[in-house]
């Protein structure tokens, strides 16, 4: 038997996710500005294979979290 989806809860969850993502992005932007101003000669990190591996792992886990149980 299929359960009914509570769309109000789903929409509220997505709004909360979007808001929390925006807050984290805002804080990260401020941190980047401070670092740019205070430490202009700091070394920059490049994209590595490990970044790609972790991204793939995250995407797989994210997709698995939305599959029906």
C-alpha cells in the first residue's frame, strides 16, 4: 500500500533546505572576502581527484535518500 505524500511537509522541508543553503553561502562569501582582503597571497586549492570522488559519493547518497523504502 502506498502512503500519501504530505506536500505541505515536503515544501516546508525544501524551503528550510534552501534557506539554510543560502545562509551557509552568505557566510562563506563573507569568509572569502575577509581572506581575500587580509591574505591576498594565500595559496589557492585546486580541484583534485579526491574532490570528484567525494562529489560522486555525495550524489549517490543523496539519490539513495530519496528512493522509496
